């Protein structure tokens, strides 16, 4: 169902699964927009506005309605929708068949400020995205002010002090405030951890549902495998064999900062499905397109470095391309490959950003589009008799058509295919 093509004529209705309040708009703008971007928040607010007088269900709209309101393409709207889904703000259902597909969009409440500040993933990403000063200002803005009441005497009345029961009350169950789940999938082998830590050192009840969710979220955010997580868990067990969750969060954060010099942010794992090329092309070019589309930019750069970890500067540059410029991951991969090959294996920030700006203005969305665009630009430069680059990307037309590439390029392709597989 991931490959369903959404069309302007496809219809949708909005289902309000929660109690939405005006304060939620402030939370969305303060906490979620720095992470998701303005388009995702605009989509959420538009769907909210589609609800007539706060009813549970909206009337039926076409997706052309969203395109008109938000002023962007369905591809960008789909990406924004997926961002909202990823952080638990909405769920999407589709019914196919007939002349048009029918979508059901369920809205959920944003986390409260207190819940957000204590979330193991979103809290860290927010801090990284807005910086320490803005983060502290946000904390001050939403902190609870306590008043010392030790010199006061409470005279509050109870219910039965004021009212008498005159009738049986038929209570109507209505909407309750509900937030969506933020799921990351199973990252950690808990059976392996339990079998590796000596009996008596850890309580089997330590891995309850909430703790498992936290551990998987930390593993996702800080890129921790089972063995590294096991080491961290050993350091945060209390005298009862239970896991101190706050200490585990702190330990994971410190480990990541020590190795990367900064806190992490969120990068798409790979190209969204709807922007991928249909499989079946087994030519050299087709294999390269599959690589560009199925490796996230950080892992792609690691493969280009023959397994060595990219520098924090390189990762920050990738984050700017994916998060700030909102370039699709496959296009970023092609850009990285092109720059490395034409700049003697150097990623000069200013040069990368210049090309990225040009590609962004050209509206490149797929690996194939990016490759064709780069080839045309390269041809223009050649016609102007500019100095030729030190080394062309192995996917430029002449060599790839003949399927004959140098031994060094064959080795590089083998490394990329190994990473891809």
C-alpha cells in the first residue's frame, strides 16, 4: 500500500480523535515547527480548520483543496503528512477502488510542554535545532511557577459539602484528549541483553513496555546497537535491578556527544517510496539509482569513505541539505557523489551549498533527475572550454553506456553495492 499514487481528485475527510484547544496551536509553533518545518504545521492546522465547528468529522474535500490552501505540490504535502505521522500528530488510512481513492486523516493532540521536554527523542532534537539560548527561553516561558502556601489555610469545600444528590446523573462519554504514539520499531534484542547480564543483577520486570519503548527510541536517536545499549544499561541499574530511565537517557546522550561532538537531529533514512524509480533496471545506471535511493546520506558518505565515519562537519552539512533545504535524500546522495568526484574528493561547504541552491531551484526530486541535471551542467561547462574536472562521476554518460569503468571505479561501485545490500 506504500506505492499508492495520490491525485488531486482523491478525496479525504478529517477525523478528530482528541480535544483540540487554542493552546495547542502555540505548542505546535513553539515545539514542533522547529523540527518538522512550516509546511507540516501548516498542513496540520489546515486539516484542523477543515473540521466544522469542532465536530468529530469534517465534510469531504479533494486534495486539490489542500494544494490550493498550502500553495504546494502533492509530493510536498505527502512528505509533510509523513512528518506529522512520524511524531504522532496524525494517522492516515486509505480506501482504494472506484474512480478516486478515499483518505481518512485522524488528528491527535500535540504533547504538552512538560511531556515534550521529557520526551527522549523530540526534546533532544528540539535542543539541537534551536540552540541552547532559544531552548532555555522556551523552558522559562512554560515553566510552572510555584507559590509557597505554608502560611495559608485551605478552606476548599468538597462536593458533598456544597451539593446534595437530587437525581441520577447520566454521564455522556465524549472525546478525551489523546496523543498519538511515536513509534521507532524494534532496534534492540532484549532477549540477548537478559541472557548476557548475570542473573540477579537485573530484574526481569525492568523491561516493561514503557522502558522498552524508551530504549528503542534512544537506540534510534543515538544510533546504538544492542551491544552498546547493553553496556549503558549495566551502568544505570539500581540496587533493585531496575533501570534508572533518566540516567540511561543521560548516559546515551553523553556517549553520542563524546563521539560526535554535538547532539543528533533527524535525517530521513532514505528516499521516500513515492519518489523512488520502479525496480527492474539492472544496468549500471539502474543499480546506481537504486543505491542513491536506498541509502541515507550519512551511510552513503560512509561508503564513499570506505567505511570510515563521516566527520561531524560533514554530517552537519548533510543535515542542512536535508532539513533546511528539504532536499530529497537521493538527490543529496547524487550531489555528494558529484561534488566529491569533481572537487578532488573535497566537500567544500560553500561549493556544496551553491550547487544545492541551484538544484533546489530546479525542483529536483529524484536520483534520475539529479543525474541528468548534473550531466547537462557538465556538458555546458565543457562547451565553454572550462578546465575539466579532475574526475567525472562514474555515472556520466560515455563510460556508463559502454558498461566499461576503471578498476578503481569498479571497486568503488562494489563498496556501494555492498553497503546497499
